[in-house]
C-alpha cells in the first residue's frame, strides 16, 4: 500500500526542504534539499564544518549524539549544535544552517562600506 515512512526536514534560512527516510543523516538530507551545509571530510566528523543548530523543540527528533559528536562538540551539544554528518533525522525537524563564514565576512564588509560617507 503506502511506501516506506518518510520524514520532512526544513533547513533555515531559506526554507529548503527534503523528504527522506528516517535514519538519514542531516548532511544527506541537506544535499537532497540543496541546502548549503559545508563539509570537507566526506562526512566522517573530521572537519567540523557541517555544524548546524537545532532548536530545543526539535532536538528529540534527531538521533542521540554519536561518540564522535560527544568528543568533538562537547558543551556545544547543550546549545543545540549538531554535526550534520552524524545526526540522523527520526521525525520531522527544522534545522538552522549557520551562515558561511566567507559570506558573513563579505556581508559585514559591504555593510561597513555602505555606512561610510563616501562624499
């Protein structure tokens, strides 16, 4: 009858959405949604670039932190940070993708220039 169960993951900002099977990593869901989650290590918790923020209301909708996350993130886990390559989605969830550091630097510089009185 119905297909396998699926869950929906929404990536903010931007609202990109993926419908995936439970147990899918947030990184794989982000790739499916074309959400800009950065990684360099290929998803083995080596680079820590794929950190995402999960609001308290959605934290229980993800898998328990892996040993790698416990070691690498430590107290950041209590603040809702997770490694997208390790955290698996179990139920519908919303995830916040931090702004790319290079984009943030460019945006800040442009804002500073806009505030300067050029004339």
